[in-house]
C-alpha cells in the first residue's frame, strides 16, 4: 500500500531514537574508577614538595567538584579547582586527567606536546589569549593579556592584545583575586633591588592599561551578561581582599596599585558596569542577576540613580520578580542577602520572594547555608514589620523541624537561624526544641561555637 514506506520509515526513526536513548543511558551510567570519579592520573609520581595534600583528599576534591559541575554549581566547582591548584594539583577536563607532579597542563590551544611552558607561554598562542585559569602568577596573567614584543614595537608601553575579547578580559579579572592571595613574590625581601622595582613599575603600567581597556570596552557596550557579572564580582572581591589584608608591603607593586585604584576609581568602575548593564538586563539569567547584586553589596557601593530616577537595584528587582520560579535556591538566598547587605529596600521584591518560598511544596532543595541566609536577611529587613513575613519563617521553621538529622548544619547556621527567629520576634518552639535536642543528643562540643554564636 502507499502507507507502507512511511510506516517503514517511522519504524526506522523509532529504532534510531531508541538506540540514541540507549547510548545516552550507557553514557550516564558510565562506571567510575575505584575512587568514585572518571579522571585518570598522568605524569610522574606526586611531587610532595609541591603537592601539599594526601591522595585520598585529592580524590575527595575531584568527586566533590564533579558533583558541583553536574548540579551546575559552577562557582563552587571553580572554587575547588582553585583550591586544588593552590595545593599543586592540576586538572585537564578535556581529557579527564589530573596530575600532581608540579607540571601544569599546557593552556588550551597550545601545542599538546608541550609539557612545560614558561611564564611567557602566551607567545605560543598567536591568535588570542590563553586560558587565564592556567596562569600561576599575576605576572603570567598580565603578560598573557599584552601584545608580544614583536607586535608591540611601535609603542613605548605595551598594549592589550587587540584580539582580547570581553570574555578574555572578564577571565583575567576573575583570576586576579586568587593570584593576589597565592602570589606573594612582591610582598617579601629585596625591596631595594633596582631591577625588581623596574619590573614592578612595568607590570603596574600594563595592569593600568588592562583596566583602561576594560572600561573602554564597557563604555562601547561590548560586554554581555556573561562578561559583566564575573567582572563586577571580580572587582568587588579584589577590593574586599585588599581592604582586609595588609598586602601592600612593596611600594609600586600591583597590590598597592589595585588597592589605590579601586578606592580612587571605585565609582567610575562600578558606575560604568551599572550603565552597561541596564540596557541588557533582560538578557541576564537568574544567576547573573543575583551575582550582579551581590557584587555591588560586596563592594559596598550602590550606583547613583539614572537620569530618569530609577536605580540599578530597582531594575534588577523588576527583572527578577517575574522569573523567581527560575532561580535556584542559592540564587534566591543570594539575591535577598545582597539587597539586605547593600541596605537597599525593595518591599515588592521582598514580599514576592517570601510568597514564592511559602508556595513551594517543600524546601528540600535549599541547603543549610541558604536557609540560614534567608531567615537572617529577612530578620534584618523586616524590622518592626516582621509580621508580614510570619508565613515565611513558619515555612522554614517547620521544614527544619521535620528533618531527621541536622548534621549538615554548622554551628554558625544554627546560631544564625535561632538569632533570626528571635530578632524577628517569631515564636516557633518546635524549631528551638529541635535545634537544642540536636546539640545535646549529638554531644556537641560547645567550644566549636564561636563566642558570638
């Protein structure tokens, strides 16, 4: 009949789809190695002079990082990657490999046969910028962003690579906080060495060039949400780290330069990010909106209002409210925490988020830190109007009370939750009984609690 060819083709299509599903299931059910992950160790034996942790600890970190990546918690996964790098462990996600022999993997795009590369490895990549996560020091990261000596022969001061994209620039600033913590080469010894000082001044000039280039690209609207948010967060982390740590021991170092420039040019930098963000906020994913608000809270800077009287935080709230159902738990708690920390009031956002919490079937997706952050933020936000959020506190209190075990709650989590209910003047005897019973029955050593907890 005329229908047979179509029926035959339909059967083939179903067969192909079944095979594809089978392959996908097989891929998902891939057997891990004896350590519970699918990364193989390569290279020479572990170099104990550079690798500072035990083999079981390495495998634990690899498993934990893989879990965060599967759950799309990329910020936590990147934090573990940076921690492993500080311990002398290097990862290659493309080939599912790791090594602890003191030899980093070549940057993406470099010759795969390269096993060792110098601080000037950026010259081996002619068409762009290597991955910033491969840089071990501030000097390497800065040089990776700059034009080579051959390309730069017509300039007295090195220029940023023309092919450095907004993503490259964002990646550079993102690794700076880690490099500032790890790299102490400018912070000790031989401060009177003329060659050392010359190199410092040269790096500071190049760093200033990268900053100017960054602001110029922002001004011309070249940055998108995936570039703006990490950059804003990086600037905030740099400022926060330098303001809390006395790292400016060497005159003319980039530590001193970054500290001073982020104080003098803080308004210029963060206002530029705010101006660039506003026209494209509709393109921001929930995590970008949450992280952008957090960046300003961490930087302790609230942008000036726009000409029409609106504000960046107002636009972030307006963009977030219709899509609260798309926010992950940590993004919701981060958003509320950012508004509270920045001391920005937005009753509509606070009410909508509270209603969203109450409407959820359960709060199982929220980890102890997120729950703690939410009640603590609302306790501060509420003030004398805590009765508006009684349902929210009741929902969270009932959830914690229903848990069989509170072992995942840290002393700080428990302390903040108890404080928040007391601060908001919300009575929940069963919650307090559950917390107290957990502390007593599990023989907590109260010395693990800080005095303020």
